[in-house]
C-alpha cells in the first residue's frame, strides 16, 4: 500500500480509502445489499492487513449502524492512532429548523451522536455530507470550527458540492479564522469525469485532497457490460446515476476490459489505477473480501500516458447525476442564506 498526505492536513492516509456505506443493519437502512457485522469485521480486518488505514462512513448509513460496526471493528483490530476515520453529517431537518436549532447546535448534536456510534473520542475527518441550502454557511463553518477547537474533530471535509461552493466556503473560513476544508468527496470516476471541469483545478491550486466516491461506478467499471451483481440489480440509486448514459459508457468500460486483459490484471485494478493518477484516495466500497483485495492491488499499478489517453478518449460530457443533480434550493427562485445577523459574505 502507498500513502499520501490528505491535502493541507497532517493526516497520512492510504491511497485506497475503504468506503463503508455497505456496512450496517439493513433493517435500519435503505439498501438490501448491506452486510452484517460479522462480514463487516472480516473485510475491515483484511483491509488493515493490506495496509488500508483510511475508512469512510456516515451517520446516514443504515441509521448509524455503519458507524457502529466500523467503530467496534477498528477498536478490536487496530490502534486508534494508526487509522484515519472519516464520517459525515447531514443538513438540518425541517423539524430542527422549526424548533430553532441553529447550524452550530445541529453540528454539535451530529458530532456527539457519531462519536457515540463510533465509540471514539475524536473524528479525524468530519465531512459536510451535502449542501444545506436552509442554513447560513457562516453557521456551518462556525459550528465546525467549534468542534475542532473542542478536540472532537481534527480536520473537516466537504462532499457533493460545486467548486464555487467550496471556494466560497474556504474564503469565508479564511476571513473569519475558521477551520478550512482540506478535502472534497465528489462523484468522480472513469465514466463520470465532470469534476475535471472546475473542481480538480481548484483542488490542485489550493492543495485540497480529492477523495471521490463511486470510484468504480457502482461496479460498472469492474465487470463487462451484461455481467451483473446483486447491487446492480437492486440499487435503484446507482441506476439513476448511470443508466441514462449506459451506451456511451460501455465504450469506455470495454476499453478497461481490453487493457486489463493485456496487462493480466482485473478491471478493478485498471479503473482505480486511472483514478489514482488523478486524486489522493478514492473511496472504494467493499462488501466482499475480493473487493478490497482488488482495490489494494491497484495502488501498485501505474498506467503510462498512452494507456491513460486510450481510456479517456471516448468520454463525452455527462449531465449531473445523483446528489449533485439535486444540489439546488427546493425553489429554483430561492437564494441560499449566506449570512447570519451582521455577517455578510
């Protein structure tokens, strides 16, 4: 396994981040393909053996049971200082807004619950899961800064945002002396490259780590078109993200298969090797041992310029999909609340 600094932080992370969305009690979640605690522990233990030290979960995954499974496994199989644990918080709910719960109070509540779920005294990377159009940005950043100062969080990251949102947030944080976002977790892979338009350039300019999710496009970049899996059959969200561009994406997927055959490696290894040339650490979901084993092997593969160009050449622009397609105010005429009191952005 290879390692890298996570942006402007002192966190030394494995080039492969284990995505933990597939861990947790399916009874308390949205996904039937999640795995139980026994199998979660096997995968986390194997990841640690392979040198993975970076684990990404969220309070939203399976109603917090993903955090619980991850926390218990890491306590049993690793030293706390040897692993980097990332988790995410959700926007304020309508009920919280109605009750007058501020953004600062909301973040304090979310942190406390995640720490309880994880059974830990701090979170290494606390991620703003999706843009909250109904909460002032100042309140979000102030709330995050408070939990960092309290020692509950070491660094903060953001997910599912536009480049202008990240730039504006970090400019406000710098002005106010708040903690800045050191990483961004966006939707980025070989068949969805829209992050290259602006986000990648911003991150390169400001040394913000890219840790993209859907690194294998929900398995589409790890198998030939027509081959299937339980997740492919049952994951309606993945279908929502990828089915509309299936035909154009298959051209690229077949090139991945061709190159994998020439090199004598798996499609997973080729797809991730391409992404590893672009980002700090892709978040790779694992619900079977071979998922994390294949991902770990990718860290040792370096594609040459001709191979990179061959994989990239067929790409055509894609419309935003998934969470980013919904990253806008509920009312298209509504403007985001950018200030609190006299605080103006």
